C-alpha cells in the first residue's frame, strides 16, 4: 500500500495555487522604456544635484558641457521649489550617522569639493595657430605658511594614499621616526580638474593645522584627462595642456614647501594597461622636471622599487631570499601590501636622513 502524499500547509497551498493560476506576465520594450523613463524623471526631480555632480565629473568635452548647461538651470529651478529637500535630509542623516560611529571625513578636505555649475560656452571658432598663446601661466604665489621645527609628516594624495600605500607609510613612519603622521586623502582627485576638486583650497589650511616637517605626495593617477583653463578646453597631452598642468603642479609644490618643510613627490607606478602606463610615464616626466625647479622638493621614481628589471609593470617581484612577493593589486594600478612596504622603507630612510641633517 502506498504512503499518502503529504499535503502542504494552508499558506504554501495558497501560494502554489496562485502561482498555478496566475497568468504569466511579460514585459516588452515599451513597458521597459516606460519604467526607465519614469525612473529617470523621478531621479531628475528628487536628485538633480546628484545628476549635476555626476555630469561635473565626466570627461571635459562638448557632451559634458551640454549636460551641465541643461542640468544646472534645472537643478536651480527644482531647488527653489524645495524638491531637493529629500537629498538634503538624507545627507544630514548620513553625516550624523558617520559622526556617531566615528567615520566622518576630515572637514578640511571636504572644503575642496567644488559645487557643480554650468561651464561657460565652448567657443566654436578657434584662434589661428599663430595667435595661440603658448606661454605657461605663472603659478600663483602661495601664501607662506611657517612650519614649526619638529613638526610631523603629512601624507597627501588620492586613492594611493587612501589605500595600502598610505596605510603602510603611516605605520612605518610613525614607528621609525617617532613623528606624528597625518593622512589627507581624497579618492578620485588630482590637479587636472580643480573644477571638481581643488587641492589648492585645502592645502593652506592643512599646513596651518598640521605644521608638517615633511610632506609625502602621491597625485596624478586621475589626471590623464582633458582639462579646462578659463573658457578653453585643453585636450590631454597637447602642448598647451602640458604647460597648464605643469604650472598647477609647480603651484602645488611651492604651496607645500615652507621654511622648514621638505616635500617628497612619489611618481606614478607602471600600470598593467599599456595605455595607462604610457600616460603615467608622461605625467612622471612633468613631476620630475617641475620638482627640479622648486627648492626643497624631491621626487621618488617608484618604478625603480616595484617594477621589473626594465622598470615595467610586475604583479610579482622576487625577494632576495627567492620568494615571489605580490607587489600589485588585481586592478593593475594600486600597490599590494608587499609593494607598499618596498616604497615605505625607502621613504622611511628619506625622512630619517633629512631629519638628521636639521
């Protein structure tokens, strides 16, 4: 005699019955388009500031300019009627939660973010080649910030300083030098796009607060991009781009140095992607040539420490004892802990030697 088939309980039976009798629902192209359109309209109405900030961070060009000229007046109009209130409430809640758990960012660094705005119209008619002014703009004279003897070390930069390299430098220098070490890092920033994040707005305040004796800088990983100089769009790599960017690097170096402050500028490491590596090498030449012009600024060629014998990208490097050490992360850009330690040892010695000369 066969065993009775167990019957599902009431809720399970109801669900099975509903699933069996409910007609299948399919979504066509029209339905999908309507859903996407509604989602875009809601996002535009309730998060116009977020859309405007997104457009501000796009590659400089005509497409970005068109988006900004469309989104800026829209955001202004929506803000006047209060439709940006939900975003502001959410931002205040997020800041309060971060404050309570001790995860809020450095308030000085937050001052560098630039409120998005529509750019000036891009001129359609370009000047003739003989009329173009190719002289590099003179870097602004930074206001002197007197550093006190015996100050600490300031680590300043982008995701390189925010990640493994910065953490390893902080631990190594704090142990070896006995000096206070401060990290000032902002992801996705550099010197090419002060229209998005302007380091020159926060550097004087950082120096005034920390009074560093040494500054270690890693910037440039986000700078291989078009930039704006006034109303002009400059395409990456062209002569005028190089002159403007070099002037910004020089201004940054001069702002960081003081009567007692020495700066070590870390060059970009070789990248796995050949195109990125070529661009990094181009920027490194700018850093090296500019550093030679500014007193108390030196640069460290990182590829000597973490590259292969030809100074090219290497995920693994053989240690003196024969072990293979992983020097780079999977993204082919950032340093793994072992690679960070290789750089940190050299920086540690640099700080120690210059501290002894004082």
